C-alpha cells in the first residue's frame, strides 16, 4: 500500500524539461542559443482554416477541363517593367553566405523552370544566382553588403528589407564558420569573424525618409524596376500603410514562422506575430487606402503546401514566398541523412544549427566538401517539382470553390477551426457566422 | 516629366562648353536620365552644371561616366548616390546621405553635409569642406572621406574599410563596432564607441594621411603629425560572454 502514500513524480509545466535544459545550457556556456529557421511553437496557422468548397449556391469548376489561372503581375503601380510570374509562389530572400553557391544555383534553376522569381539576400548577388534565375529580386538591406548600382540595374526588382518575420527589429548574423574567403570578400569583412549586420538602414529612418530612398532607387534605375518593401510581422496594418505611402510597388509581409539563417532563439520565439494574424491587417491597410491589388501583397512565413498558398490568397495576398519549404525541397533535414545528423547531436527534422556551417545536406554551408555533395541540377528539379505540386494543389482548391483564377479566392471561401484562428483571420468559426471581434454573436 | 529627347531639344546646348540643366524647369527625372544616357552615348560634352536645385533629393544619382558635374545650390537627400567615375561638386551644402554607397569618382561638398555622409561608400573620395553631421561614414566599405571641419556623433559606426580623415573634432561614440576602417582625427574626440581604440601612427599611416590630405584638398591646412589614428580593437570580432555588455 505504500505506493499510495507518495505523490507520483510530477514534472512542472513551467519548468519543463525543455526549459530546464535551456537554463543548464545557458549556465554552462554563457551565451544565448543561436539557431536557424523560424518559430517552432505551435502557432495558429493555415492548418486552422478550411475551405468551404462549392455547394448549391456556388458551383465548382471542372478539374482538368476548366481553366484556373495562376499568374501574377508584381510592380504594376510605378515600375516601367513590372514582373509577370506564371505562379504566385516565389522564393524568399536567402543569402549567399547563409546558403552555399550550389544551393543558390538550385533555387534559381527550380524557380526559373517553374516560372517564378528568386531573391538574393544579405550577401550580395552572385553570378550563379543571376545566371540561373530568369527573374531575380535584389534585396536592399541595412548591411548593404556588396550593394552596387550595376546589380541594381541587372535585377528584375528591388526589395528594400526593413525586417523579417523571424526577427522583426533584428539584424542579420553570420558566424565565423561561414565567413569563407569568398563570403568575406563579397561582404568586405575580415575572414572568420562573427558578423553582425545592422538592424536599421544606415541612411534613412522612418516613412518619410523611406519615400526619399525609394525615389533615389527609382532614379538610379530609371524607374524600370518594381520596388518591394519587406517587413516582419510586427505591425502589419501600419507598416503596410506606411510602405504604400512611401511609394512601394509591392509589400512583403513575413510572419514569425518565416526562417532566418541565424539569430537568437529567444528572438525567433518571442518577437513578431504569426503569419495568419498578419495577412488580414495588411490587406485591410491596402483596402483602406484603395490600393488592394494596386500595390501587390506577398505573404511569407510557414507556407508549406498548395493549401497554404490558397488560404493566404483567399485572405487577400497576391502571392506568397517560401524559404524554409524550398530548403526542405532541396534536401534539408532529409531523413536519408539521419546518420550525419546524429553525429551533430540532432536528428532529421530538428536540425537548425545552420550557422555552424556543418550541414550534411550541403545547403547551409560554405564547406567545399559538404556543398560538393549537393547537386544543383537535381536540387533545381526537386524544387521545380515541389512548386508545380503546390500550384496544382492550389488550383484544385480554387476550382472546388468555383474560381477561375487563384486571385478570385476570397475570405468567404474560408471558415476557421478555432476561435483564435477565426479572430486572427477574420473568418467565421466553422458552423457559425461568428467572427470574434465583429458585431453579431455565434448561432 | 520630360523624356531625354525633349530635354536635349530644350536644354541650352552649352554655355561656355558647359551643359547647363535647370532642375526647377526640367525636372529631376530628365536630369538623371540624361546623365545615365551619357554612358550609352558618350560625347565630349563632359562638363555639366545643375542650377536651381532648391534642395531637391536624388540629384545626379547613379552616374556611371567620367563627367564633371557642378551642382549649384543646396541639395536634399542622397545627392551623388552610388556615383561611379564622375566628379560631382556641390557648390552649397548637402543634405543627408550625400555620396551614399559611392563606388568610385569624387564628390566635393563646398559647404556642410548632413547626416550619413558617404554612408556605405565602397570607393572613391568624398571631400566635405565644412562640417559633417552625425553618422558620417556609417558602414563605409572602402570609401575615403576627408572632412575639413568637424563630424557629429556615431560617425564611422560599423565602418568596414576605407579612411575617414577629420581636420576638426569628432562627436560621441566615434567608430562604434567598427571593423577595418582607419580613422584619423586632428582635434578632440568626445568619446570612442565600443571596440574603437587609439592606435599608433606608424610611417605608413603618415604616408597614407599625407596622400589623403592632398587628394582631399586639405594640403597645407593640416599636417599629418597633428593627427591621431583610431581603429578596431577587434575584441568584438567573435562572440564572447565577457564582452556581452559591449554588444
């Protein structure tokens, strides 16, 4: 009977094994945890939304027979040469430095074959990337590593990066293991240092300055290039409105599931908002200004499937961008490499120490032996396949909702599985007409 | 907005061999387009003058030709931004971000310069004959900057490479978190930023400084022996918990 006299061992919810492990790690090392990727929390997400599909009041389109278009124009507001993409799934900015040269090449190959764009990152434009990308967006970042007018002119669009979803308010980070000779030269930095990028632009602050900065970039490029403004999911209503006011052609809103090459875990998990919460606010800002579809909205952060694409677009996005998912398509975190991941003290699916440059998949590394394992042609083909599948999936859903273009998807096509998702997305809780925060109660 | 052909038709061809652009009358777009077009269709018309600037932004940005451009009057933001090859002289004071991200060539400001002068510049020479405000040479990446007067706070923040020469004084937090840029200051430095220290002036530095003063039109105004050199202590190049308070 003695076993009934003792309280069974009970773990604390607050001081969980994970929390305690982090306390011990901090105590042992004296440095915060740095990692790659986006938030790993269970956040309200696209999974919490469902499409309603066609019914008596709405009729579907015939799969395979009736057309469901997927193309998108970006930069129609001011640019002389807007971008026209076959599919609304773009590749988000990821730097050469964070990624290997062959990985950047594969992104360019896959995106081009699928009819979409890819994007540079915090390390300047590489030849393998420009050469293999039909449509390349050139990021204009606070660090300005490698920035030059020639690359501005040979880009197809310019993306002014104000922030990113993984770390709104934070600058880039690239640790010494990845500052190879080539990366150091491109960034004009000493080899092997732990590089900290600035979090603010060096020559402008605030929306009025941004307007002048956009004017300068347009003048340098003779008003040809679409100019995007990318913000992290912090205050999407105001950031979108201010970007529009400053003259942006395209606004990119990146939620907290969006990845990064490296930053503090505490930053990734505790700053910013989920993608789902960002979209309706950004769309409302555009609608309030009469600029929805006039200034295009690209949404990123946790997009994995054609369903996610369709949901983002139904909420009002013109296109989406993928980063982490594209890396997975290339081979990141593949269980086939489990033995290698074990040697690094991790497991396939959980590997996020991209900053250490020891990626067995050869993607997030500058080690020639490791990136030599990665085949950019095969990687490009895998990415193309994945992009095509996402597009087909989104079309499948759109047809089921009776839409002849992905852009015709609308919030009325959606319902939410949770009250949180209903409130964030501004769509009714499934089986009710209740949108939390709006007049009218549940029935 | 005028197209280049219209500009060419309307612009006074030359005045004493100088092509004069009236910015108020002809507009910014026409000016910059004409300057950019020179690269594709070069001529012997290399002397340009821009008048009636009225503080306009983005004057003569993205030039990529060996032109000699004089801007008469005060300019707004980013005059001579991303300049390549050209010599651009501002006969007045310059607004924020003059010669930002300059690649090559020379920019001379006869008056004072506002914030972020020469920000992220990768090459060429920026001469400011008056004073420069805060964040002069911020994130500079190879540019040489010579300021005849004084500079404001946070100058050369995260400066990566190149030279900043100041004949006057420097404000607070000079060279905070800088990398390999070299800073030469003749006057007082109110305070040094994180990881910025005074360094020994060795013969090669006197030699370099002499050349910078000459090219910076300050020869005779100051002697290299009057300067102190500042640079990175390189303590923040790698993360270490004992430096946490400096990050």
